[in-house]
C-alpha cells in the first residue's frame, strides 16, 4: 500500500522534512507549523465568509441555490458508483 499526499510519497515527505530541519533547525519547526496552521485557518475563514456573503446575496435577490446541492449529490453518487464498479482496481500514474 503506497500512501501519497498531493502526488508525494512517504520517502519524498521524509526528504522534505529533513531539508526543513536542516534549514530552520528543530527548535523553529513548531513555530513554523503554528504559523502555517494560523494561515490556513485564516484562508478557510475567509473562504467561508465569501461563501456566506454569496449565499446571502443570492437569497436576497431571490436566486435559488438548492440546485448546487442537488448537483453535488449527483456527482457524489456517480463517484460512489464508479468506485463500486471498479472495486479494488487502482490506476497508477
């Protein structure tokens, strides 16, 4: 079983972590991780605020946004059906 994250495997992640430790030192890694976490949280909050504003604006204009949920449900159903159909077959890039 080969675990990948964004097309990066375990050995590549290990090399990247080794380089980070060599560049910044072990004492700076928690600070860097904390900063990255805060940045990711701010981005998530900003995108949620934008989505909320768009939905509120659409509701105020009388635009129906329920079709998006229906489309997402259908797409997820198709994905599940494809996964059921292919079974254990996995494609390698």
